[in-house]
């Protein structure tokens, strides 16, 4: 179990774990005027809102109190120990800050501050090297610069107001602050909470490999997602990634795979992005799962966390509406899932349950009529779930495909349709994914949002399209096969 | 201009045009009990709601009035001429209905009824052949069977309650009723109205080629979209498609390209789907644009209708947030758009307008700071729009990427940000696309929906992701090049 810590980096992982559990945080440059909501002030408010468990020390040379907290003129004036410092002061004050932190025995400085190696002027690179040297000499670790820092609901670390207070099983490493924020907010909306998230920006000191190694060994983290623009040490990253993927699923969204994308990463986080094909083969060999967006990363989280692993790729798609059903078949095939044809006996059973309602499709995908009574629709779904050739079930609900019906009809149909899906879960332990889509009309969208809420809260993996559900299911199967071969 | 009508099919197109302008419609099997909302009754209510301009004749042997309308025992009993009949009666009554319509001189029967060649039982194919023979002998055209029929806001033809009453420039042919409905509803949501839509199901008589040829010559239609599962006459379709694409953009969503998809189309509309590669090369050679969903079809409509054609692929992406910007670069490259690097002089201008706000990216994509005053942000965008190397502008608004800000901040930022885009349109005639995305938080979604409404109503082409915007822009350029080569 501890094999990934065999390379002498246990100390580093313990060090990072302490960063997620600081006893105290100091924030230089907090505005004392609540209407001047500067970055320092914002961090302070976020930590207060997140109910940070340790001591908070706002730094302001011209104020004695900020809100209900005592303010200090400098880091050195704080009476107790300071574990962690969040800096939003201009880059040019960086060296002085590092000197103060060194004197105080601070463990880590999170430089929200940008204006270092990611800018074009030589001065940025020079300053970054200077603070890095000074920090290393004094045993102070640097997070960033040019990043949002740490989110950990268990200890009350946060960097945005409104972040969820509940813990979850996903650990996320993001070189972009925006992607870190989006992972947390969109993860919450779709039902995936986070254990720990780090936005690490330029990664000048603590970097992607350090955090990946840490999350691989973190018992609170079941799946890992990473948005990476470039890595500092290729061979080390490759080794850490492979060990991490053996432990738990690692989903990688690599940014900057195109030429202009690479130009962008240089000015965003001073990263050398690396070629697309090199990345692809590295990720494939390491057992990592490559995605092209944070949305797809969350798809993978859902497929890993909210479904038992499918035995194989044989899929039964239960949907509504002919056009949708045809699209479902095409999308599954493209993703690499197989839709076995139903045997005559099974088709006969379905037809009997359908009792002469015409226009339905009894192949696979199956278009079970929405107009037949819910109990018979549930029976039909249960017959399919019990079929020994079905490894996975995908249930589709398409709100605008109900045919010739009024809005009231739709509302009356939606409830039983969602109930059917909830009931089916009680009748089968087969892996199930749900697809909610096609809500163009205003009232359909409202219904879809409500249906999503109910199914999400009941623990389902819900996807916005069949294509994305199928891709996520396929990747889970691929990963489990790779893992068994290790 | 009339070249596409040179093959002797003018008569057919005139015939179809008359179907979209019927003087009267009869509907067999309309329930007289308003609480028994059967299919016939639904069609009647739809036509009443759509304010159909001609006479409506509900058929019911046991009622003398239905609502405010006089009911008739059979088609033959109607006093005036009947142009069009919508049938929801069971398939087995089909032959009798055709005989009645032949006697009455009806031009076309829209068989909503399913249970014909798309079902497995031999009886279905036999019945379809029987009604087809009888209709042909009597000069009655068949629409369907197994389809929803015609939508034409100008004449008040409709098949769903709540359909938009306003006309628009898109003509849509759909072999799936669900996809026809979704094209109309989602098109309305995104700002693309329809001239004429036909759901044609099995296409036993009037088929995809007939309607494509008609829409190509229809002066009310500027762009054509088609969802096709299979074609009846390959060579004829190829010829009609090529002539149509010369006239106006034709966007094809071909369903059933996978093996299981093909199995599905057989039971959905009795279609032989054809191989994926054969379709791809046919569409490419014909100048048609292939998409994989109705959503992408609407993307293409927007790019054709709401942007002047770009001169070339050189694109400037104006966005916010580093991770988003990197993704934008990768997505554009993948779609085949080029992002020229900004010359030093232009970068200098942008930096001056930005006045020392650090952490911004002045490459291309450009991350213009959201915190700088709106007038300077607009100036920066105008400088980029005026750059002679920019063929297209893509503006990105990412609601959850605003960094360390409160909800109130977001609301205050959103207004000016949208205003900037509206103002920019007045300063440039360059093609512009807008991308609104990343709204995980509940309040961000509300803001995004409101922003979408404003931009849509101001005439912008708005896309839900950069990848989809870039693909649509690229296809417009490809089509214009193909068209010029003809």
C-alpha cells in the first residue's frame, strides 16, 4: 500500500500534508477598509467563511484591528508560530517577505502574486530565482507564484467565497486558478466533492509531481484530476504518475498541446508544454486517463465514483425517441462500447410489456414507450438489467423528444420516468449511467435541472450527453484492465 | 439561379410548395372529448394554436361539432375541397383512408401513423406497399408514414403546441420527429427561426431528395439542415445535394453510421443507412457540411446567418483567465483555425491600455483583464479588431473564471463585459463569434442565461464552447472556398 512512498519522498508528502493542516495563517497586505476589497482582504474573508480552524493574522502596518481580528505590522511581530503565509503583495516585495518568513520559521508561502517568470520582462525571472534561492536557503517552501493556493474543506482552507464546505473524494491539482475554481464549482453541481485542491501556478518550488505523489498516498482522496500545462522534471513526473495510477485513477487534462496553446502556457505559467504525441504515449503507458476539459474530468470522476466497475463493454441503452436512439448507437460505437443485439426471447418479453403500442424500437438501443404505464416500463427495464449479456446500462431521458405532447403531459411524464430510474437501482446492481439532455424549451430546462438534482442526490452518475457518458464508461473499463495487468 | 430546377422536377417542387400552403386540412379520428387528448385532437389543437389560415375539418363519425368546428363522419362528407389530410388512425385503416382521399381529390396524406415498414412483422411492409400503390394510382402523395409532418409558421402549419410563431431563414428536413422538434425548439432558444420544417419518417413516397430540392429553390430558406438515416435513391440524392449546396449551405447530420446505429435506423424508419466512409466522401465532394448532432447543426446555422463570411482562418481570441485561454488555443488549433502571434507594437498598445495590471496574457488568445475599466477594455478589443491580420474575432466570457471575486463583483462585472461586446460590434465589421461558458454555480448560470438572451437578441452568434464556435467558423470558411471553386 505504501509502495509509492518507497523512493524517499515520504518526508515531502508529510510536509505537504502539514500545508493542508496549518496551525496558523498570516496574510500580508490586508486592507482595513471593508469597502476596499483587495486580494489580501479577499483571502481573509474566504478563510473566515470556510471556518478555518487555526489562527488568522492579517498584516497591515497602519491598522491594529481588521474586523474582529488583531492586525500586525509585519510577520515578525506575530506572537505565536506562523505555518503558512498567503501573499498578494506586489512581486517586488517578494524578497523582503521571504526574509521575514525565514526569520519567523514559516513553512510555506503561497504567492498569489504574479509578475514573476510568466511575464516577458527579464525582471520577472530574476525575481522568481531570487525568492526561490532565499526560500530554499531558509527551508521555506514556495507555492506558486501566480496561483490561488489551497482548498481543503476539512481544515477550512479556501480561496473563493461560496466554495462548498463539504468534503468529497476527488483530489485536484491545477496549474490554472480558473480550472481549479471550475473543478470545485462544477464538481459540486454534478455531485463530486473534493478532498484537497491545489492551484499551483508557475510551480517554481512545489510542483505537479510533489502534489500528485501526495494525493496518491492521501487516504481521503479516491480519484485524482490534474490540469497541467508543463512539467518541471519529466522523468520524475513519469515515475510518480505511474505509481499514482496504480493506486487510484488519475485523470489528466493537459493544456497547451497545440502550437498557439504552447505559446499561451509560456505566458500563463512559464511552462514548456511538450509535444502532443509525447504526452499521449506517456499517459497511455502510465495508465492515466487523458481528457480535453475539466467537464470531461468530472465525467470520469462520476464514472469511477458512482458506478461499480463494469465487467466489460457490452452496453444496453434504454432511451426514448427514434432519432435520439439512433444517435445513441452511433455515439456508443464511437466511444468503443458494444451494443449486443437482443435475442428473440427478450424482444418478445418487451413487446408483451409494451402491449401493442406501435412505433417503438426493440433493438439495442431500446426505445421503451413513454406512454405505457410506469410499472410496465419498470418491468421492461428490469428485464433488460437482468440480461446476462448486459455489462452496463445507460438510461436516457430526452425532455424535448416526447413527441406530440403538451407541457402538462411532459410534467406528468417526467416524474414517473425519473421514479423508474430510481426504482431500477433497487432491482439491479449493474453499473448504471443516466443521460439527461435536449432541453431546449425553457420549461424543459427547468424540468431537467430538477431531474438532475434528484438523480444526483440519489447517487447516480448523470451525464449531459450519451457521447460523454459512453466515453467515461469506456475509460473506466480501460483503466480497470490496465490496473489488473500491473 | 434556376439551374437546380433544370432536371424536370420543377413540377414536384411546385407540388411541395402547395403542401406548405394548403387551403384546407382534414384530420381523421379527432376525439370529441377534450379530456381524451388523442393524436388527432393534438394535431387539431396545434393547428388552431398556430392560427392555420385555411379550413379545418375534424373527422369523427359520432360527433357533429368538435370545439367550435363542425365535424364530419368521413373525408367524403366534407363539402369543400380538401388539400391535405393528417392521419393518426391505425395502420390497418390506411387503405380505406387512401381510397376516401382519392375520391375527394386530396393532394397529400401525412401519415403520423406508424406500424408500416419500420416494424418487424411482414404485415407492416405489405400495408405500406398497398397504400403507396393505391395513392400513386390516384395521384395522392404520401408524407411518411411514421412522421410528424410539416411546420411552416407563415401558413400556420404545426405539430407541437408552443412552437414559435415567427418565421426564420432555416429550412430543416428530418427523418426523426424528435430531431425535427429539437431543431425548432433549440433553434428558437439560440436565435435561429425556421422557414419550413418537415419530419418525413419512412419517406415511402415524398423523400429527402424531394424536400432538399424544394428547399434549395425556396426563396424563404437561406440555410438547409437535414437529419437523414438513409436515402432511397443514392445517385439522385447525390445530384440534388450538389446542386443544393451550390445555392446555399447544406448541413447534414447523418444518423446510423455505426453498426448498431444502422440496426436502429432499420427499426426506426426502415432505412438502409450506408457506410460511414461512403457518406463522408459523398458529403465532402458535394460541398455539404457534416455534423454529428442537431446542436452542431444549429452552430452552423448561426455561423452562416449571424456572421459575415471570414476572409480566412486567422483568428484573434479575446478571453479571460489563463486556463481558459490555453484551452482556447488548443481548441482553435484542433478545429483548423490559426492564431497569429501579435506583433510587438500591438502588444505594447495592449500593455499600455492595461496599465500595469499583472498576470495578463498578451499573446493570442489574449487575456484582457476584467478588472480594468470597461472603456479601456473596449479600446483594447477595438485595437485587436482593427489589426489587419485578424480575419475573425472570438470573444469568450467565462463566468466562473473571474478569480477571487464575490458574487456581487461578478454581477457588477458581467454588465460591462457584455456591453463591451455589444459596443465592439459598432466599431468593427469583422466577423465575430461569442462564447459563453463555464457556469457551474447557480448564480453564474442565471447570469449566463441572461447574457445569452441579450447577445442573441442583438444578433450575435453565441456558442456554448470555444471548440464548437471554432468548428463552426472553420466550416463556414471551408464552404465559401468550395463554393468559389464551383
